[in-house]
C-alpha cells in the first residue's frame, strides 16, 4: 500500500482480539450473530510515519504465518 501523503511504502500490522460483545452471549445485543474476533489493521508509512487504522469483525482468526525454513 502506498502512503497518501508521501507515496512511500507502508507496513501492515494486525492486532486480533476476542470480541467483547460475543463474550456476553446471545441475550445481549444480538451477540449470536456478532463475530468472534475484532481485527485491527494498522498501516504505518516507513518514510514519514503516517498511520492509518482499519478494523473489522471476523468469524475466524486469521491463520498464523509460517516462516519458511532455509
């Protein structure tokens, strides 16, 4: 992703937490249809330090990345 300010490269970091509403159960705020995880993606520009935060709910946790062995 390119930075909207300086057109530099942006690094992405994911933060995944259990959803607080999902923990409360089906009797609260229609929690039976609420996703189980809260995913927040933070994009940070490597040149100027500009940050963008995007979030969404997910029904399953993203698979962990596996590092290739050399």
